DNA sequence: AAACACGGCAACCGCCCCAGT
DNA sequence: CACTGGGGCGGTTGCCGTGTT
């Protein structure tokens, strides 16, 4: 390709900017604005004798001269935010920078490459996947062992059934797994090579008065969702994001509240609203807004038998039948997670899910976003200004199976 | 004191996307 | 529809200061 056209000009300087050059560029942009960057060197060259190409001027302005830049070292909070955002967005430095006022993508990229990556590795976390290093090693080993046919048939193996579902909630070591010292986490074999979505963004139910539970249950989710956002990560096919968006048309205040919280969540916007290629999927038939309080009953299956949870009867609403929601057509062609067929009506109640999944909801901030990371340690990290739960890969896999039945 | 290693950082390079023609 | 140029982005390079041997 060669150098950019604007740099073919003769006598254009390269390398570090001198204070004099900074002053020339600053004076020019202060008085005239930058406008078309390619014209900056022409005009600034005439007016101030600046001998730089447009690209160089743009970079210098954005990364150094811009008046709204925050100087100095990154705070611990900023570092944490970068790590968390990187887990969601990958190497989309500009999008990460958009969430950190006064910081540039270049700055963040440098920090990541020089410091944060090492810190994560020291903690035993792979900086690319944000998963435990031992888990990754095991996944890779397993993938190498899988014959091609097995890989292509993995989804068939995960077709919904009580036993399979139960297995998904089983964290006990796989007897066939490769032992790794000091690693007590064993990935879910059926999903390791088909994971396409690494983040699942689920609105919180902190304000779900009367529904019980301080986290979003399947039934609540199922009731309130009529929109899905998928945010493919072009840089990392295994780090896509998915969001269940609550109904905005439902008559109940819970859904409105959830939507309001979603809209005020910077995390949500960074993941979906500002992310390129985000697809919002509106089902052709929205979910009817029935009596929320009526959805108290809920059946769940296990290896032995189905049983009912507490609550009154629930004859009208169980899971939304997948035929009522036309997500499946789309999702079938989007992510293997949702290629599962609607085969059973296994549903878990809140306590069952909470217990089985080991969620320990000890959030002490009423308005925070919580991330359960990929490990089974239930480590939580908090964001400000949001009120949502983000479940990542492993947990999403479990959710997905359950949702797969309804989609 | 000199050589070397390392980390932080600024800037460049190459590519992609998109609007205009 | 194809081409072109500008803007933007992520990867990479190389300089420089500091610490270590």
C-alpha cells in the first residue's frame, strides 16, 4: 500500500513533535478548527509554517493537544474499568476510551499492552479471553482431542433433556478431563468449542417488587423480554455479546423500570448502542403483558422427576412458546447456542437456579452492575451508574440452554 | 562508569469503512 | 457499480528514561 497519500508531500516532518510545532497546530485549530484534516497541513503550513501531514496533525491533536484530555496516571478505578470493558469489547480501544472521559484510545492501548496484560496474567487470567489460564489450556487440549465430526455434532449432543441440563449445572471435574495442577475448574465439555457469545447482558430485577429474589430469574426474564441485541465482536469471534432487552410496551412497571435502567447503563451503551454491527432483533410478536404476579409457579426438571415450586398455579404462562417469538429463525443462523430445538419444558425456579449455579448475591450497592466472571469463584466486579447483571461465558452457556428451550 | 534490559509512551503504518463522485 | 480519498482504528515500532548488572 505504501504511505498515505497525504504523506507523499515533500518536506513533511515525521517523528516527535517539537513544542513549536505543537504551538503552531494549537494556534491553527484554536482559531480555525481542524475541519478536514487533510487541509490542515496546507492551511497551517501557509499560516504558521507547520510541515506535517494531516494524519500526523490529527493524531497529535487527539492524543496530546486536545484540551479535554486528562493527564496523569490511571487510577485504580480506571484500570478496573478498562479490564472490565476489555472483557466485553475486546481490543476496541476507541470504544473503551469512549467510556473513560479524558482518556485516549492510544493511552489505554499502551496501558493495556504494557501493564494490564501482565497484571491479569499474574492473577492467572488470560488477558485475551479473561478466562482462567488453566481453563483455557484445558479447552485447547480438549479441542485438539475432538475429532472434527465430534465438533460439528456438539450441538446435537446438547439437545435439551433433563440429564443434559443437569450436567450443565454440574461443576464436578470431568473424569475425562486432563488434570491440571492447581486447577479445580473444569469447563463444560459440550460447549467449549462452540462458544460464540462471551457476554450475556441481563437487566437486573432489583426493583421487581413482588416477584421475589434480587436477581433476574428465568421466569422474570422470560416474561419481560421481547428484544434481543447481539453485538458481534469482529475482532474476537468468541467474545460476542448478547443482551436480553425488556419489553418497552408491556403494561407492567417492572419492564419499564428495567428498560429505564438499561438506557441509563453506560455499560449497556458501550456494548450495544455504540458498538458497530449490533443487531437489535424485534420478534414479530411481542410478549403479551399478563399478570406478573401470576407467574409464581414454575416447574423444573431434574434427573428424577419434575416438580413444582411454590406458588399458585401457573396455567397460562410457563415459558413463552418459541413459536410466539420469531427469534429462533434469526438466532438459528447466528449462534449455535440457539440452534437447539424446543424439546421440553424444563424450567428452573429461582432457588433452584440460584443454588445450582452457585450465585451468591451479596451485592451491597443497590445501583451497580455486577459481573460474574468465568471462573466458578463468583468473583464480582462493580460498575457505577448501572443496574444490570452481566453473566459471562460459562453462566451464559447455562442460560442459553435454558433459553434454547424457549427459543 | 559503561553496558544492558526493561517499561512507558508517542507516533507511524497499514488496513478498513464509508461517503462522494 | 466501481473508484477514490478522508477519517478512523488497531498493531507495531522505536525512542527515551530509568533501573540493574
